[in-house]
């Protein structure tokens, strides 16, 4: 009986002293860093990068509510995959990319200031990206309302073209319902189609006899440049932030 207990104890101690693989280490590191458990995060980082965490060289923009569940969802940590080459490994998904290496025979994360900033300020970065998306979507919405008003004028004048009818139908069917990366891309594609059709539908010669139509044509032209600028700003942030919802729309 004593021999069995000794073997069981030795097995337990061995299990406790055995480090996880690269993916498990990267996941634990990310979770610990996000909830500002600097001590645990540092223990999972390489010796070279441990000092960055110990000295708290990268500070969170906000120390509000944080949880492991929040970062798991935001970075889809359960979807991480690992590629091992000797004592080096890459752990990544579409949102996160970490280098992991064996340090003293144990897998450790290479924690650069950029990586630390990306993780501890994840919520704030996604919120900033969301705001940029809202700006772009609001410009789309205002542009579409102006286009519908212009179409109403064409109807009143009895000069509604086939392009105008198609444009109206396209605008009416271009609602973003559930906010997912796939739906967001489809929505922007529809808006691009609306932009192209507006160029074909607007009739400057007709506007010469209507101050109201001229006003809407001016607004639609301004919207095109505003959309391009807002889209470019959104995409620049989306490419860096790497959200599974607010994806780049190039």
C-alpha cells in the first residue's frame, strides 16, 4: 500500500512540474496578462522579455472590468493553433500571433512591448475600431437617405429611370442585421454597388431645373469622398486590431 501511494505521489508531482505545450502556454499567458496578473504572465515569458512585464513598461489604458472570458471571446483563444520547429513555435489565429520558445527546457512566450500592448489594451482597441466602423456606417446611412430623397424627386417629375428603380430596391435591401464579420463584408459590398449605381443614376441635366435635386446631387458627391476617407481610416485600424467582427473591408 505504501509503495502504491509513493508512486501516486511521484506521478502527481511530475504532472505539476511538467509545462504545457506552446499553445497552452500562449493561452495562459494571454489570459493572465489581460487580467493584469503580471506575476503569472512574467512566469510564462522568456527571460529576455520577462523584465518588460516585471517593470510594467506597458500600462493598460483602462483598468476597468476584465475577465478571462472576455479575452477568450475577443481573441478567440480556443481557436489558436501551434506550429513547432525544434525549440521554437508559432501560436496564432486570425487575431493573435505569438512566438513561443523553449527557455530552460520550458515553453515560454516572447513578450514584446507590441504584443503586451495588443493584449492588455484589447478592449480599448476594439472599441476604437468599433467607433470607426460606426462613423463609416453612419455616412452610408445618410448617403442612402439622400439618394432615396433624390429618387423621390425623380418620381414626382415622372422621370424615374430603370437605374433609379434598381437603386431604390438595392438601398431598401441593404440592412445590416446581425453584426458578424461575414455580414459586415456583405453589407459593404452592397454599399459599393449602391455607390456605383448612384453614379449612373444621378442626372445633372435634370438638376438644372430643380434646386432641391441640385442639393441632393451635391450631398451625394460629398458622400463619395467622405466614404472613401472613412473607409480607409477604418481599414487601417482593422488591419492592426484584427477583430473577428470588425474585419477589413478592402
